C-alpha cells in the first residue's frame, strides 16, 4: 500500500530506515526542522542543518525512490532565546528558494513562554509574507492543552492567514476538537510512549471522521517508530476500515494538504 | 461508499481484551512498585491516582478526561522556560 509520511526527522535515522519505509510503500516524506536532542551553539549550526535538510536528505531518500521535502524554522525549544532565534530566522529566507522546501515548520510552543510565543508569531508572519503553508508543533504531555489553546488564540490575530494551509500537529483526544472546530488541519503522531497509540488514533478517526486529518510517525532521535504509519494502516484493516478509508488518511489527505505548495509534486 | 464496518463489542473484546488487561495489570504493578521502593514519591503519583478515577465512570470521553486531568491549567505565561522537558503531569 502506498503512503506518504508527512512528518519524519530522518537526519536522526539510519539509511536502513529509508529502505524499510520504501519497502512499506512510502512514496514521499516530509521533514520539519526541529530540535536535534541538544541545543545548537550558533546560527552556523542551523545553517548546516538547513543544508542537510535541503541538499543531503533528498539525495539519501532518492536512493530508495522516496521523495524528500522539508519545512524550515527554528524550533520552539531553541526559540526561547529571542536574540538567537532571530539570528537563525535571518538565514531562513535564502533556503525557502530551494526546490524541496514546502513551508514554515515545525514552529509552535514547548513550555508556553512569552519568548516562544513571540518567535512563533514572527514565524507565522514570515509564512504569511511568503504565502507558505505552516506546520505547527504542539507541546508535550502536560503542556499540550495550554499550548494548543495559546496557538489557536494567537493564529486568530492573523487576519490574512488561510486556515486550510495550516496544520496543527500532535493532537490528542483533549485537543483535536479545538483544532478541527477552528478549521485547521490536524496531525496525529503515533508514538510508542507519548502522543497517540495506533488504536487511539483510529478511535479519533472513527469519532471525528478523516477530513483534514493525517497521521505521522514523527520518528526522530528518541523513542519512536518510523514504521508507525504502515503499522497503523494494518491496525485500521484489522478494525475493518476499508482500503479506501485507509488510503484517504495515509495518502490522499497528506497529498491534498501538501499539494498546496507547488513544490510538492509526486 | 461506507468506509468502515465498525466492529461489534464482542469482536473488539476478542481482538483487544487481553492486551488491555495486560496494560491494566502493569499499571497496578507500577503503583505497587512505587510503594515498595525507598524514598519520597511526588506529584505524579497523586496525579495518576486522580486520573485513574475516570476509568470507572460511565462516559464517552474517558481518554480526554484523563488527558485533561494530567494537563497544566495555569493561565500565566513565564517570560522564559526554567527547563525544556515535560514530566507528564502538572504540578499544582
């Protein structure tokens, strides 16, 4: 079964993982810029990271027939220092011209601070100014509910934003309704210990329907599973979802959202 | 076109009961383990015990209720973060 992995941090994964994804039917994957598991010491560190995302990873993926796209930003964990964050943001525009960069992401909040919120809003303005899609990270665990509400309130202040071009990721049962009611897309992240289990994600599909929803593995340097999306497809089949319903959520929906960038061509 | 034939309760029980039973016993064993070990417990155990109560309620949103119970409901925004991580339960 073909599918799109719309959120994976492949810089942290092995080449063997690309092979597994290809065997499972992955046609394309998207890599948002995020935390590397440690704080980078200079904007130069981000310059090299953006080169890795826009030059090296597309070539590594192509060896397995997978198209690789990216999103750029300074992530919320490292955005709590506004001076540093703005230095990094100043180098983003030159990379936006790269042929595989789709938009701004994953921006958002981590510990729901004033500094994070300010840099989040500056990223949103950058996306609006360049008419780019936005991929938003919501905070972890106990911080998710408050952060999701802050993000939604903040986005409401941007009158020019097209909500159909914004996806708010890592929703769970207590935040999905807030996101869907406001007209944004929502992402469900399938993680072994935090975020959504396979069955909880399927529960949300059954309760809320599959419009404006996608699933991702968000596999990175931590405990995560790059095969989570195809595994969830198998579990959907076990729960008697039709092939058409499975295809909609793992292929058609991400393709619909991502195709809002003219660079997303399969 | 119908996109799903929802499993019956019986089918769902046949498919998942043993897995869920395993998770429930693991939860009990974890609390036993905490009690048995030396040292001080902290807010996470009481948050867990508070959240567990929703399991016994007849309501359609137990998972959301548990997530809400474990969430930070404060309204103030600190200027910057004192640490980057998350503990899984709000400390009141």
